[in-house]
C-alpha cells in the first residue's frame, strides 16, 4: 500500500513539474485559432500557401511564433500550408487600428478572393524601471473612466473624489469594486481645472473631502454590512488642509512592498496648516491659517520640508511659476526648480535625507513624469531618476502616513488612474 | 503629433487673449474654428472613439435602437441668457437636418429630446457628436433670429469688425470657464501672412495646410498635426457619359494616387482607396491603391466617351491636384477638362475634401455614406461587416478615395495645454497662455 502511495506521489510530482515547466499560453493562441477557424470555413480541407505580413506594432520577433500557431491551427482543421504549388493562397496581414489589433486573411481560390478578419486585444507595453540612487516606483491603485481629483484608502475601502461625486470602492477579489456613489451637489459651476483634497477623519475610518465650494464628510460603520457608508456634503468656503502631520494608516489594501523608511522613524514636527482656495480658479489665494509672518502669493501647491525637529519651512509653488520657501519669516526663492511643474507633494521615504519632494514635470515626452528632490538648503537637488507616468499628472498628494504619494493621472484615451508612488532606498 | 516647447508641466493660468488666424470662414461647416468654441452638441467624442455626455446628461435607447431619449443637462443657458430647453434643441437640429437625417422624427418630451426612426439608429450618440449637429439658438430671447452663432459653449461672440471675430470667455459655461479671457480670430488671412504674424509674435495659432506641412517643418515652426480627418476623393457622376460602370472603374484605375501624394501633397497624409482611414479600421490595405493603366484601357474597351468636366473645390493645391488627375485620365483615353470649382454640382467629376465626421468607425462610415446620398444606417459592428459595406459601396466607383489628410496648425510659444479634437479642430477652451497675467 505504501508503495502505491509512493508511486502516486512521484507521478503527481512529475505531472506537477511538467505542468510548471510548460510554457505559458501565448497571447496569440486564441486569435490564431479564431482566424484558422474562419479560414478553414472558407477554404475547407486542402492545401494552400500561407504568407504573413505585419502592418502592426507586433514585434517582428514574434512573427515566426504566430506563423507556427496559425499553421498548427489550420492543420488541426484540415488545411495544410506546405503546398507551395497549390493554387490556393492564404494572405494573412497583421494589422491594427487605434483601438485594437486586427488579423486579416485574404483567402484566394482561383480568381476569387474572400476576406475574413478577427479582432485581437492589444497587448500591454512593458513598463521601464528607473535605475539610479533613490528610485521611485508606482503601483496602480485604481483605473476608471471618470476624472479623479483625490483618493484615500481607509479601513472601509477606497474613497475617490470626483468633480461632482464621491465614489467609494470596497475590497474585492479582483481589486476594488464600486460600493457607493454620492453626488456632491454643487450649486455653483465647476471651474475647468477643478481640484479637491481628501483627508482621513480623526478616528481614521472616515474622511473629510473638500471640493470647489463644498466639503463632504464620510463615516464608516465596520459592524454594518459592506458598503454601509454615510456621506454628507455641504457648501463651504472654509480653508483646505494643505499640511498635516503623518497619521498611522488604518486600511491599506494596496500597500507597496518596496523597502521604505517610515515617517515614524523621524522626530518630525509638522504644523497643520490650512489655506483658502479660489473656487473660481485653480489655486490657493495665498491666505493661510495659522497666518505666517509673510504674505504669500497665490499658489498651486504647498508642502512642509522637514529638515530637523526645529526647522520645517513651507515650500510653495506660486502661480507665476516660482518655487519659494518660507523660512525665518522671509519668502526666499528656491533654485534648481526650472523643471518643476505646478504639483508637488512631500514624501517621507526614510531614504537619504529622510524626506523628499516628489514633483511633476513633463519635459519633451508626451506623458508626464515624477521626480524626487531634496532641499538641503535653498536649492532643489534631484534625488531620483524621473519616473514616467502613463499620461498627464492632474493631482499629486501625500498619503496620510506620509510614506508614499498618490498621483491622479489622465491617460491618452481619457482614462484616469490613481497611482501610489513609493521610494526604493538603494 | 504634438510638438510644443519642452517646459515643465504647470497648471493652466487664467487670463489673456488667444490670437488665432485662419484663411477661411470661422463658421464654415464642418470644422470652422469658431463652431466648437461657441456651440456644444448633445454628445462629444472621446479620443478613443467613444461618446460622452455634453448638453445631454445621459441617453438611453429603446425598441432595438428605433427610439432614443436624450435627457438634457439642467441649468445650461445660451449666451443670450435663455435656458437650454428641449424645444430649443429640437428647433436647432431641425434647422440643420431637413432631409437625410439619421432619425425620422424628433420631439421635445419634458426635459428630454426623443428621436425615433423607422430604421434602427445604433450609432446615434456618435452621430450627434458631429459638428453638423452642434446646437445653436434659432430664436433669441428678444424674438429675433440669430445667425446660428448663439450657443452654450465656452466662448461667446462679442464682436466682428475689420475681419476680426472676437470671442469672450463664457463665465457660465457648464464645462467651466475657459482659461483664456478672449479669443481674437483674424479671418481670411493668407497662409503666408499667418506664418509671418506667428513669426513676429502677432499670432498664437495659425493654419498649416497639409500640402505646406513640409515647408512649415523646414521653417522650424512648432506644429500640431491631427490624425487623418479629411478624405480627398473624386466623386464620379453615374449618369450621362459615366453611366457605364466600366468607365467609372477605368477612371478609378487610371488615377495616380502616389503622384498626388508625393508631388502635390508633399508626402503628407496617407494614400488610400478606402472610405475610412487605416487608423480607424485596420483593413484599408485591402483596397488596392496602385494605378493600373493597362486595365483601365481594357475596361474602357475602346470606347471614347464624350469630353468630361472635372471641378475641384478648394485652393491652389486642389486645383493642381485636379490638373494632375485630368492628365492621368487623358493617359487612359479620357478627354477631361478642368472647370471652375463653382461648377462642381454639374461636373462629371469633382475633386472634394470630405470630412471624417466621427472617430468611431460606424458613425464615420454612416456619415460618409449619408453624404454620398445613401440613407441606410450602418448596423454592422464588426470590422469585417464594415469592410463589406465599404467594398460594396466603392464597387460602384461613384466615389474614388485618394488621400487621407490631416489638419495641422503652427503654434506660438505662449500657448499651453493645447490639444486637437478628434475632428482636428484646436480645443482653445482648454488652452491657456504662459504669460497670462
């Protein structure tokens, strides 16, 4: 009996090894089979010459494999492609349009040519990884076809702030699944470049979101069935929180696995700060609370730089493109910010100086990029290579725990995604 | 292809006046520069060829696409202050679509607009996103009849004097106020003058005709080029001398597309023999583009048709192209005279630039076929089905596709975040000025 079990175990192990050693199914198998089915339906069993040309972005390295697949699938359906002298011909063209790949077969029998075609889902291009000192990496949190102004992971799920709605997603096996959608109910017209922020509530399970002229608060009751959120919105011209101390994160379904420092390792002294937002435009007015010893110009972004327990100047990106620092009661220009965009956020990575400023920029590329900088004095020093994003960065904010930043990105086809950006200490 | 100066991404600035110059009419339909700045449609197309709500908040189809209900966005007003209502939308659409519309009837029902048709209308949202169906006020609040220039769009007309159309930001735009305070459009400016003004900083955006793209590149202008949005095509009468389908087929085979592409249009755009561009379908290579003079002679079968007239719509490049085509046809045994473009309606052959009305293939094909006088909706949703429709239509040789052409503009260094719409028009409402106050 033991021998039988032993043989069974060995056979099972061998089968398992064989299965794991088998190549993964090619992405071309399904379309090759579908096209072969169509061709065989036209031609019937017999011989034909097969030619393949590539008018698509499929790499020429992949053509032999596609050819082999097509030959196999045709053979399985009684069509042999070895007949060089055959009067029948199959001309396969690998083509594509802006939405999908298209494989087209022209089946020639004598003077008659018949055409058939199958759609092929486009593949995804591999992401390039930055290769230098401190490395930024991104992880897609959610992809949606609706604009996202800000997002927050909570114990009760992912909350996204859209121009006119709060959308709450719950955990699901396949990722995030929409649970609740609440209209914000603005009575005023939205500006063309609307902005919003979202922060965790004091107990960490709810949120407070500010969108042009409105504030919404949400609370989550974990004892209730999934999706039991209460969200209330009201008109408000109150200032928005632009700087707040890092808080412990309570819910974190998509936390990155990068080697990171944490904000709690630092003896930081972050002063909460709020700023009034110009609801008819896309910037903060320059009026902040608590007030500073200098008048600030209107600005797009602000972050607090933690240099030491006693030095935490405020960095602002004003609407005239200047980046300035408020330190020792004075507003001072920061050098080395020529490539900076309007959006930046503090990242308490624990790498290098402990914290960096992650900045958006576009350069010559069609898509934006993010790059980390350190500000040891009044000059911004690059601390990482640029991290290419898959579109335009429309918003950038620090995660509540300070260990990562989030970016809202608008892709080429008006697809939006929220990315978590973390730092790898090399 | 966007080639703007390499600067860091900044949020758009509010303020300033955008100065644009055009050769033609700002209200020309389709694609007039002012149209999408001043007027909105019920829907608008995304870059990926899907429609999204505009003046309509949402829509639903019933009865197997024979009935569509578009619910209007509340709180939208025309530039004269009158509210957008379902009767005003119905009046606008009736004014622009008297015959050969995608629908049989259109009604205002509460705050919705309802379209009904004897045939299914599977592509109605995409069709309604086209330039043709932009909504304009037909009766102003003071009882007068505006000239189709009062809309709900991000800019409103505030003046037209000395060849300058002035548009001012609509603070109440439902899409949000545009970033620029105003747009000044200098109309009827020659391309040469436009480029000169751009070079000395008097203009922010000027036109670059497809045939002058290479020249603009040589002059190192910063150029934005759309995907192909115009089909250069030869329309062929199917009556009179050309009632014989073999003669029409011979004409199709006699035209030398590569000469038009290489010489007249300076290798811009794409040679084509299909109605829809390759980027939209992926199958256009199935329509052969090569000239075959021998077969053209063979199809003509020794017949010597009476002299044919060929008219060309458009500027010098179109006239040159017509001359070249006439030469091609003479080589195939046809006697062709090029006549004034005004006579295009009565000419045997007409060289035309047909706009691609949608970046969704079904809607684009349906619009193209409606333009050619065919009223049947495109029900096919697969590439193979669309190919069959194109093939069947083109076999009549009443329309011979020649080139797919892009729209292009040269821009100055002040403009930020400028993009082109799927139809190739610049989205000036989303653009901003670098040096805005």
